[in-house]
C-alpha cells in the first residue's frame, strides 16, 4: 500500500492526500456493504453506542493514515519503512506503562538498534526533508497510539454489540465509515476542495482506475492481515511483517530511482535486520 500511495503522489503529482485517503476508505465501505448485502459476510449493526465507543480509535486511525500519506510526499519508501520501526519502540514503552507488560533484554536491545538505524539513516539520507521526517515521526506516535488504544477499546466495544463479538469485517467497516465525515471535514480545513476543483487529474480515467484499485488493495490488505493474524499468531505475524520490509525497501529504492549513498543503504539494511531481530526476540 505504501508503494501504491507513493506512486499516486509522485507519478501524478497529486497534492490532496486527505482526499486520497477519503476515497480509498469510501471504496472499502462500498465493497464491505455490498458483500454484507449479498450475504457473503456478516457485520455488527453500527449503533450509536458502538460508534461512540469506537470514535476515539477512529480519530487516531484517520490521523495515522493522513500522516503516512503526507510523509510519503517528502520521504522515499525505504526511509519511511525504517522510520516506522520507531513505532515498535513507542508501543513497547506504552505497553510497559499502560499494561505493565515486561520486555526481555533482547527486545530492548533490538529496539535500541532500531533507534540507532533511524538516526543514522536520517543523518546519511541524501534527500532528507525536515517536513517529511516530522510527519513520519507524528505517524509513528499515532500508529503506536492506535495499537494501544485499540487494546483498551476492544473489550468495551464488544460489550455494546448485540452478539457480544466484533469480527474483523465489523472493525474495518467501523473504521472506514467513521473516517468519511471526519475526512470530509479535513478536506475543507486543509483547502483541498480548491485544488480538486482545478486539477485536470479528475478528468483522467487512468487516474480513477489507479486510485480505485488502491482502495481495493487497501481493503484486501486489511482482510488478509487479519486472516493471517487469526491463523498464525501475533509473533509469526510480526516476524513476517519484519521480513516483508526488506523487499519493500529495495523495491522503493529501485522503482522510484531514489538517490542514496552507501552509508544510507547500510543504515537501511541495519534497520531491516534490527526489525527481524526484534520479531525473533518477541517470539522467544
């Protein structure tokens, strides 16, 4: 999904990140609603009680998506991937203070390696952009907050549903449905309406094909991730996610022809290996 959003923002010079997020979420809502109507899936009714409980999670969710898109406008995919490791550090500290969770020495050692790789990567980044790094730093905090808040809200949300359960389809529908009015408000606040009214991109069929496909892809990622998590477990999921960053970073460098130095490449590789080390330490 990172590669697709980077492609849309760079190849089409699209300067309406919130609108991109809004349309992708709208596509997800339409698809889930159609699948529910034809009886392929089932979701919990979106009652006011459930919406009120879930709303704080959704605010963080929207902020997480928007800051991710904004950072991609200024930072290459490889560095975004490495900087996302900082999320693991923030989450680990949050779990320790909020849920009294203990982490072993190997976990903290791997988290330290992630910090070192992020700092060294930023120092050696030829295309360093302060604005992009600021957005990505905020994204790390929001992503960690989303994960931690979700753990707290999940049980409460289940209690206000009719079935006493909340499946992955219901959570996807909740997140994407609630994001629409909030995203629409942000489109006006950030002045993207004026840009959308003038850009010729909205008259290009190929552009609509690409952004609609990105909505399908985002929905597919959500479903497959949740399915994989249920079939395996959090540790295996974490390890595979860390390994997945390696081809993602390399693809980002070569597909977008990112100028990089040997030192920066080593920092990226170091960060990827630190992510794998972190997943293995958590597994043990």
